[in-house]
């Protein structure tokens, strides 16, 4: 060839390794109407681990009334055979949830708060300040028990009622979660409104506030198709933990349109193409995505999953 | 806020202005089974111009047998009221097509060649060398007439039969089209296989070979969901012309999976979010995308279009 590869391209700015947090069993399923049997959920988790996933968010110990799909959290987690080398975080909304999670044998939890006031009140049923006070004893007990803890910050970029989330509000809310003892903060674009420049603004604001990139994760929704481009922008600033959902399952019931989480297969396709190893077999993952969407009686939203599962041309 | 926006983020490396080449009336429709009336196609073009598009690829003067959907090219183009400030390129495959395009009043054409041998033989019915010889008199006549001419290079990254396209092969094939007199080369990822690092490799190879960024355009398909991330990667190297299709319509019949072109609304959403003005009203465009997909009797593949057209939550 005539040219040579230049010294600084996108790849030179990206992390060498990316950890994918697979959220389909919890975030992906929670809003689905068709209630799956516990054994199907366990089969999903097993297939994800077979495909090479090392972090699988397994379920949520919320009230069964609030999220009927995850009412089997206790039974599911007890029946799960945990594999060495795979982490199985579970979402806990409050102390009662933490107790259930510990009784079921969980060793890693996730907590969640909203950067916006309206979403906090409508989705979590309390103000941001009240939510933080409720989480404080949860976090303390979890850390006392030596549990790993990640934290989700919802509506970090915008909220359907409050509009764009100011940078300082998002940074303060996320730092408050880290100050509770969270090992990692997942910056959540719950309604999929972010674009790559906004992503860099917020990640930069965290970095400028003293939070290091290795404590940050990103969690994008594909409502407007921006998920992968946003991941690329975040990775350019050193973020190396990315949440995604097999088949693109999930999506906030509060978001307009039907789009869900960033599809894990699309993400793996990009990372492997960039020479960043994920350890995940994209074809096995795509087959799993198509299978679970079949169990849910719906089409697979993820693009790579559909393409890889299609019969040869 | 605590931090300050750093001196160099993605936005600092991006072009200030991006021209979108809207390809839905040609590339978007050509493989659709339901044949649309000419008046519906004209309504589509008018609505795209109403939404703010300034470059609309209108039709193709191919053989009606090869592409039944575009058999009305002559009538359509004659009936079209061309607006000042809007360009209406048409695809011409050969001299006969050029004659028809000129008779219909076209002032800008697009020609097409394949970077891979197999696609050239299977899709264009001749070898790459033969295809280039066939295009030579077309290009000469078009330039003699003072027509603007863009060129598409298909399979610039990979081909379903031949596998990855070597960089030097893609660069040589694209330069041959520019040497024919093309004002602009659209680098086409016909099967959607590219990822951002590969995009930068190829754009860099063109730049290293002496082709300036302002003569390059990119044309991505969303088979594996990579379209927008690839655009971002290309823009980082100075590419400022991007092909896209309203609603994500289109898609090579030779690609696995059902994914089509990059959806224009997703692209506009990203660009506007990055502070790059497109002049396009994304909501008017989304409504047009949903409308034309309804005329075709199919779901709208584009994500932003679906989200923007959904009823409020």
C-alpha cells in the first residue's frame, strides 16, 4: 500500500481491554411483559457465561409488586451455579433488598440513584436527597460485608420532564454514590438522549473533579441510535467498562420509542474490529440474543444479532 | 461546575459543517419489493427538500429489468421541480443511462464501481477492469457537458465472497474513479462490515496517497449497528460528506441480515448534538421516514425515526 498508518488514530486513544457488564437478565428483562420461568432465566445466564461473559447482572431484589418479572430473584440466585471467574452482581434498592441478596448468596451488588429530581420521585418514589439517605445504610452494610458494589446514575444526561441534566448536577450526584463506597459508577443515559460530545463533556467533568477513569462505566440506550458512537467517545477518554444487553433487550418504560439498551453484539463487533479483545464469542452471543427474544415472543432489536443469525445469502 | 472542558475532545477534531447526501429515493428504494407510484417518489423527494436536504440522489437510469422499482426514472426526473440550492444527482451505470439522464435534464451524476472482483462480476456483470473501461466514456462525456460527478466505490472494506478488501486494492480502485474525473469519492461499506479503526485505516490510506479529505465521502450500512460510530471515525480525519437514507431504508440484497443504510435521522441527531449544523429538521425528516415506510408496507428501521414518531409517554 502507498500510505502508512498514522501514529495517532482512534485506536491509539482507546483502552487496551474493555470489560462488558452484561445487563440483559436484569435491565433487559425487567420491563418485558411475558414473565419467563426461572429456569429460562438461568439458562440465559448460563448461555451468557458460555459465550464468554465475565460480569452478568443477574436480577434485582426489588419488590415483586414493582417488577413482577423479577419476583423470583431469591429462588433464581440460590439456584444459580456461580462459575469461578464470573461476577454476578444484583441490583438492590434498599436494606430489605440487601438482606434478601445476602441470604441468597450474592457477593456483589449494584445500587441506583437518579441525577434528576423528577425521575427520582416518579421512578424511585422519593426525592434525590431521600434516596441517598436510604442508600447510605445499604452501602455501609454491603461494604462491611466486603461486597463489591457498583452504582448506577440514571438520567445523567437528560430527563423526560426536567430536560438536560446540568453537568455539575450529574457530577455531584455520581460523586455522592462513589462517596457511599461504590467501587464503580455507571453513568446512565436512561432515555438515550446523549451524543458523543455530551458524553465527553460529562466524562471530562468527572475526571476534572478527581474521579479516575477506571472507576467509571457507561450505560447507553439506543433510542436515537447513538449507543455505539457514545461508547467510542467515552473510551477515547479512558473509560473501559461498558454496560450492554444481549440483543438490545430492555429500555426504560419512560422513554419515547421502543429502543432498548445498547446491544452487546454490536458492541463486541466494534471492539473486536478495533482489536480490543473482549473474550466474548459474538456468534454464540447473537444466537443467545435471538433465542431469548424468541422466549419473550418479540423480535430481536439488536442489529448484529439479526445479521449473524440470518441464513447465508 | 468543577471541571473545565478540555482543549481537545472529539468536537475539536470534527469538521465544522457536514453535507448529507440523502440516498433514500435511489439506494433506499431500489431493492424494495412494493413498486411505488412515481408521484409517491416525487412526494418523497419534495418532503426531503422541505426538511432541509440539499443533496438528494433522485433515481438511477439503470435498465428497468435490472431494477423494476426505478423503471420510471425518465418520467420522474422530468416531472421533478428542481429547487434552487438543492442538488439532484442520479446514478448512471453506462452510456445509455447517461443519455437518458441528460435527456431528462439531470446536471449531476453518480457512477459506481466495485473494489472487489466478485461483487463486480456478480452485481455489475463484468470484471473490475471491464467496468472501468465502460465508465471511461461515460465520465468523459459527463465532464465535457460540465456535469458534476460523484463516484461510489462498493465493497471498499469487505465482500461476502472475497473477504476483507486489502487497503491498497481499495485505494487503487477509488483513485481510478477519481482519475476518471469524479469530483467526490464515496467510500462504500456495502455489507456493513467496517468498524471505526478500519474506517480510519482506509481514510488514512487515501490521504497518504494524496487524495484530500474534501474529495471523500462515506457510505455506511448498519448491518452490525456500526454506521454512526464509523461516521464519527471518518469525521475525525476530516471527512465532511456523509451518505444516509431516511429511515435507514435500503440495504444490499447481497448482505446477510435485513439491515439497511445508515438512517439519516440518527446521523442528524448525532451531528446536531455535536454542534454541527446540518440545516435539516430532524422531526420533519423522521415523519417523512415513517410515512415512506408506511407506503412501502414495512416497519421503519431507523431508531430516531421510531422514537421521534412515537406518541408521548
